[in-house]
C-alpha cells in the first residue's frame, strides 16, 4: 500500500522550515507526499540577494509561488496546491484587516477547500500546526483551525458532498517545537552573540514559542536529509537571504536545529508504539 503524507501550511517556505525533513524522509521511503499552502505569502519580507524590494513587492506572490515550486521539487512533494488566500501579516499589522486575508476567511469555505484537497489525495497522515501556530502568526493559527476541522469533516459524506468521496485520515499530527529546545537554542545563540529568532536580542529568556515538552509525542529523526532541507530553504530566496539565521548556524548547532522534527499526535486510529519516532508507525 502506497501510504501518503499531506502537510497543510500557511505560507510558502513554512513547509520546508517545519516539515521539510519528514517530507524528504517520506519521499525517500517511497511514500506519496503533498503540501497544501493556504496563502501566497504576499506580505513576507524581501531579503533575497540582489532583490529590489520596491520592484519585487507588487509581484511577491508570484515570486513566492515560483520559489515554492522549486522547493517542493527538492522535497519530492509534487506541484504547489494553493488555496488562494492572501497573507494576513504578523499579529497587529494592517494586513490582518484585509478582507482577502486568510485570517478573515469564511471558515466554512476554507474548510471545504481543504476537504477537497484531502479527498483528492487521500492521505494516511495529515500534518498541520499546533494550536499556537508554533509562534502565534495569525495564518498559522487559522491553518491549524481549518485543517483540523477538515480532517474530521472529510470523513462525513453529508458534509461538502461536492468535494469528492469521503476519506477518513488514520493519523493526524500537529508540528511544533519543544520549549526545552527553544530555550536551549536561544541561550546558545545569545551566548555566542548571534541573532536568535526565539526571543529579544540580549535576553537569555526566549519568547512564547512552541509546546511544553510533555505534550510532544513524536520525534522524527531526519538527520539524513539535512542538506536537502537546507537546499529547499535556499529555494525560497526572497525570504531566506544570505544572512538568514537558517543558513548561518554554527556547524555544531545545524544538526540540532535541523536533524529532528517534533509533533503532537492529535489522532491515531491505529495502535502506535511507545516513544513513536515515525509518522507512519502502525499503518
């Protein structure tokens, strides 16, 4: 049986940052993989080398779709599947109020779109964000809500009948980062005088980020795929510039940062082993 993995993400590049390792590992094992991306990432930063932000901004959505296409090719995850919503921007920014923004989307309509993707692909494993969206981005939080509702609705024939034949997903996971890792990484970067994405500069205390260690059920070793994950990150050139944190970690921290991915098992209709280390365990 050719098992399938579907990841539901908010913006182009999220699929690589959060789940690039499990997508690569699944593809290497001969699994079917696909990424559903909710927005075009139109409000992302423009940090690409030799990119003029003024010239690129009006067509950033188009640029990022091309980058997503290239990254998915490296990850072995097929063509982009975009839901067509607009990037909402960070919390408290004007983009939150744009009527086209994913944060303001009609939830019923958005769930229907994801249900259609699920029923077309028929995944055995679905991954989206934890309840905080890992760090609180409105689009990540909305993706969490919409994907979880869709993961239930897709099995009910009376719901969204126009979206295809019902499909029950055996396993559903929330990608996260353990708070112990956040604290360790922030401390190490701060002590070395390096910029940290996990908290304010100069402080050894990280900001609100990730999940308590005790709720993390599944740690997947993706160390064999670190270099290809980094290659997929580089494909998102407008967002991951030469000075990016992701591409400039000290060698001893690169393996720690990219060699594992962490998940909360939200549902499993099959028996799973203690200390689960594979999203497909039990299938």
